[in-house]
């Protein structure tokens, strides 16, 4: 089953009116037309869109969250931690600021 994320998109009055008329004439929701347009745009920009199954089962995304860091600031100071080189070792490795 497809899961949707709620978002807020702003249109000009002209865009909104045109979209509303298109939705009524096609018997579809405005949201359905916008999703179709976004999907088409993404396919054009990146070649194709990933399916929900592809996103959930892609091994690349399985690495998220498997690591740990030194101190509480690992995401901020990853270069210092990885390369053990920094101009401010105490600050960059989670020490006092």
C-alpha cells in the first residue's frame, strides 16, 4: 500500500484555478494531478522514480543507523574523527566548547 506524506504547496491564483478546472474536468483530485506531475518531472530529471519497494529494499539505505560515533558530535565532526586530524581536537571530538 502506498504511504503518502502530507505537504503544503503554494500556487498562484491562476495556477490554482487552472488545476482546479482540470481536476473537475477529469474527475480527479487536485492532489492526484499534482502527484502525477511531480512523478513525471522526477522521471524526466533523474531518469525514473524509485518505487516504494525499491526504496524499502535498497541495500544502500540499510546502512543508515548501523554505526556509532565518538562523542555526541560525530555528525558535525566526522572529518576529525575519520582522519584524526583537526585544528581543534578538543572541540571537534565532542569536548567543551
